[in-house]
C-alpha cells in the first residue's frame, strides 16, 4: 500500500451543529453553548485533540509487540490552548491552537528503556501528530453553488 486518499463529508445542520460522515460512520460535531452551539457533540477543536490521542493509541497498539511492550492499559490525555477571540474575530490572534500537550498513561511491565523507545516510535509514526506538527498543503477545492442567483 502506498498513497491512499481518505475522505469525509461535513454537512451543516441546525445552528452550528454539523453532521460528519466517513465510510458510513457518522459523528455529530457542535459547539458548547457559550460559543453559540447546543452542546450536542464535541467541538471541531476537541475532535482534533481526540483524533491525536486516538491516533497515538492506535499506533501504540500496532507496535507494542515489536518493542516487547505488554500494554495492560494505555490512554492519552490531550489538551490544547487556543485564543477564542481569534476564532470569533474579536482580535488578530491566530484562530488555531498555539500549544497542544499530551500525557501518556501506560500500564506495563516493560522496562523504562523499552517504553522510551516505544513512545519515540509512536510519536514518529502517528499520522495525526505528524499532520499537526508539520505544514500540510491545504488546497481548497472548487465552490459548488446550488440554485445560484443569476
């Protein structure tokens, strides 16, 4: 397997609630009430954080045996800082994250040396982490207007 294309769709529903779909799987994304939403799902920014933790967890599961790590339990706490005034147009602050921090919670009987090498591998091979840490070519597509005014 080489380059694959992954696809998702996001459809705006009521207010700022968005229904997303990829490969037949749906996820409701919304904003908290203090940002104009109805709080019926994670915000897009929370989805990014959850995606990072989920990706790191999956990479950990896939490579644990290679590093002789018996994962009895594994989780990732992820938090990010963002200036909401930038998102809301109240300041010139960047609208995205300025900092993302995470903590691995690992229960294992493996040596600290093996765990350190294992975590280094997880961080080097997590596609979401790589996408956040490095510049990505973000290419807008064409705009399709349904029922345009002529």
